C-alpha cells in the first residue's frame, strides 16, 4: 500500500465492512448451530448464547456501531431462516437489550468492565429482555419466576462467551485479522 496516495485510508472502511460481514456470518452460524443442541438445563430459554460471541468481538475490536450491525443482521437473518416470528421477536429483543447494556458499559465504564464482564452483563440483559417479551406475548406474569434461574445461568455462560471472545479477538488482532480496522 502506498502511503503517499492515501490508499490505506480508503482501504480501512472496506476492511471494517469485511470484518463486520465475517462476524455476522459467524454469529448466524453459531445461532443456527446452537438451535440444534439439546437444552443445557431444564430451564426454558437457558442457552450458552454462542451467537453473542460475534457481538462481543465486534464491540471490543470494531466498535459499537459494528456490534449493532452484527446483532441486527444476525437476529434478522436467523429469524428469517428459522421462519419463526416469535423466535425473531425474542432473539431481536434480547440481542438489542444485550447490545444496549454492553455498549453503555463499554462507553461509560471502560476501566471497570473487561470483555468477560461485558459478556456477563449482556447475557443478563438478554435473558431479562427475552423474559419480558415472553410475558408480554403470553400474558402470564408467572414467567417472571424463571428470572433468578436465567440470571444464574447468565453468569457462567457470559463468562464462557467473554473468555472465548477475548481470546479469539486477541488472536485476530495479533494475527493481523483486525489490525488496521480500528482495533481497540
């Protein structure tokens, strides 16, 4: 790349779009894969949250807007592929809540929260938002009794996703994957 011509500056937006597309694809594949796995626990809605891996990586290594793009596109495409309107609503609502909480903590308390801490907060927000939407859709407030159990599950699953995101994100940065893409 010729630094005098400014080719590097023109190349960066293309790289960001490419990495964002890669993370959307990763999140979609993980979302579909996870839907084929048997339930972790006998708690409705308790899952690992593998697809959130793509959002966490995007937030930390590309930025909040790219993380939002990953979340929105992954949930919309996943919902369309599965053909479930309820699944689409729950996935999009949970993903949006997770993105909002993780982005707020990332922007306003960056020294306090690590990748793993943001992932745990995102998992808790995702579970809470999905339960809220389920209560609205079903019209049964007794579903709120699941919240403590879902929040307990959010801690280890959020830790797992955060640890994997931190490791994979560092590998992409040090391996040249996100270098030049505005990596944090």
